């Protein structure tokens, strides 16, 4: 006979590829895979990579060198791409909207005079 096990707590374990990154951009798309609709979202942030800086004479002291204005390349740093079933995406959307609303309500109550 098998004993019934009741869980009272779900332990979280981080994947070996778990990421903890700041993102401020996302690129969502709906896809179909094996006849199942899913939502795919790539999360990232815009960054600037300095690609070079010229070494130039210091205008105030010609015997000294300084760094001149450099060249930079803007790019989108994609940090994660997640694909999820539609029902999970819907629950996530609802959770995010609730969290945003609660945060705005809290900030609003902090600003309003008592």
C-alpha cells in the first residue's frame, strides 16, 4: 500500500542557468508549436558599448596624452527568452496588473496628506 503524502510547502530550487538581471525592454510574440499556441517574450535592456577611444595630446599640456571622444555602438542586450502556454501567460498578465495597481496605490497613499 502507498502512503498519501500531503505537501504543505513547495521548495524553490534555482536552475543551473537561472538569471537575475535588470530588464527594461521586451519583445513579445505569439507562436504556435506542435499545434499549441504559446507566448514568447524576449527580455532585455538597451546598452551602449564603447568600441574605441583615441589617445590625443592634452590641449593644456602637449607633452601629456589624454583620451579623446570615443566611438560607441548602441545595442539591445537580450538577457532571457521565455516561452509559455497561453493560460500561464494570461495568469502572469493578471498577476503583473495586480502588482502594478498595488504599487501605484501604495505610492499614492504615501504622497497623500493624512
